[in-house]
C-alpha cells in the first residue's frame, strides 16, 4: 500500500469500535492521529491502546468533542491540524441510533437526535474538514461512516437508516463540490460488526439468526476489516476515487436488511401489535 507516513488525520467516534480500529490502523501505518468523542475516559483508554501499536514518531492525541456541536467540530479539526499544520484525512465515524421502533410508534425526539448525530454530525465534519483542507492548498480525503441500514430497509430502524442514507448523499455532494480542490470524499456502509456496542446482538439471539442467512460470507465482520477500507480511502492508492459509497458487509447488500423487530419481539411485544384493531 502507498505510504501515509506523516499525514495528519482526525477520527471522530475514535474511542471504541470501528473508529478506534481505524485510528489504530492509521497510526500503525505512520499517520498522526487525533481521536475525538464525548467521553474523555474512553478516549484516554483508546489513546493508550492505539499508541501501543503506532509506528515510531507518530503522534496520537485526543480531544473531547460532540459532533453535533459546530464549535466542538471546529476545535477538533483545529487540534488535528495543529500537529503538522495540515489535515490530510478525516474519518467521520461518530454515529448511532437513539431509538428502536417502527416509524408509526417512534418518538420524534429519538428520530431528531438520531438525525443530529449521524447526518448533522457528518455535515459539520465535511464542512470544517473541507474548509481546512481547501485553505491549506487542497488535497486530502474525507470518509463518512454510513451503514448497510442506509442502503436497504431494516425494519424498526427507520430513523437511523434514513439518517445514514442522507449521510451518503451528503458525501456525494461534498465530493462533487470539493473536487476542484483535489479533496476526495467517500462513504462506507458497514454491515453487522462485532463491536462493544453490537455485542448484545453478535452474542446470539433471534436478531443474529435473522442476520446470518442474509450474509453470503456467513459471519459478522470485525472492526479491523472495516478499518482496512478506511485506510485505503485515506491513502494515496485511492487517489482517483471519490463520491462513492462502499459496502463492507460480507455481501449482505446482495440480499436484504435485518428485521430489528426480532430484537423487540424476543424481549417483549411487537409495538405494531398495539395499532391493530381490537378483536
């Protein structure tokens, strides 16, 4: 692979899971890495793990930041850029769902906060990361973390899926607009990955049983497998790739999304039952 030695990178949501794995891969291959997230204790622990595998001379730092706050994102971009005076790579990984319900019973607050975290958070990263990259004479690569849920419907996960679909489109627009500066923008669409957050699902149960038959490779993914794609998209070997959304899901996009109603039915009643007429 082409060298990323000495590049300055920012990874949001870098305190665990896919974000931490991507930061660790970038640091191991010689890039300076700044991670950000909302919980400082998690960030400090992650920095220690990332440093343990980092290449010689690499800087690994953290900054507390909420990606839904424009001021926080600006500060995170500034912190990552201060290492070398440039920002060469940005992985907007922070995301998640704050609710699980069919749209007909979903809380508007859950939908709104999910959109803020995934869509607005990525928009702010593209905005301020892109401004920094353009101001330094151009060049650089930004990667948004979408999801298979943004590609195919996943029942009862509609707010999250819509936010991720919007994120993919944001990245395509940004790629078109920022191409004049030599800035590349792509997104990735992970499937089910064995992270700490997903452990209640990947550990087994009705929802995993629904997932696995839809994955041609027959297993869940590992954070490090997603990190390899992020590394490729930030590195020079992807220098003529922009505006794309890459599935990294064991082939699940060839079949169908998961039915998250299985999770609710396993631990309680299906909320759609309450909408059916009595009798």
